[in-house]
């Protein structure tokens, strides 16, 4: 994160799927734009790495290991984000997986 702008200064973003891929890239871009970022995914160790990168660049980051299939866990992630970073301004749902199925003929 070399260049920092303040387009999202004092804003809070929550990004699902933030441990890798598009979610991680989005979280980094939001931080570059000045946002504090709540990082949500299942992998606590990968989230810790991304959070460390954001904090190393003077950004507030909150890593929350959570399975998005668990409604209570997701509600807790939103509550923790509000409590620790402030009110949400940006939500990015980048978590997902593909399921392959056999075609029937």
C-alpha cells in the first residue's frame, strides 16, 4: 500500500472473504482510500496476515474469523465492527465458493 488517499477517511468498511483473492484486494484498496476495515472470513491466520498489513500502513483493521453460513456469527461480526471501529459505511460481500455439479443428460 504505497499511495494513500482520504476518500474514505473516518469511514468503516466490512469485507467478507477478506483473507484472499478479491476480498483481500478490495480490503487493501479500501484501506488505501482511508477506510478502517473489518476483515471477515473463515481463516483466522490468513485474516491476521491481512490485518497486520493494514495496521503496518497506519490503518485500523479488525480480523474476525467467521463462517458466513452461521447467522449468529455474522450478526456478531457486524456488532463487533460497530463496537470496535464505528458505524458501517461500506459493505463488500466477496466471500463465496463454487459448487460443481454433474450435468444429467
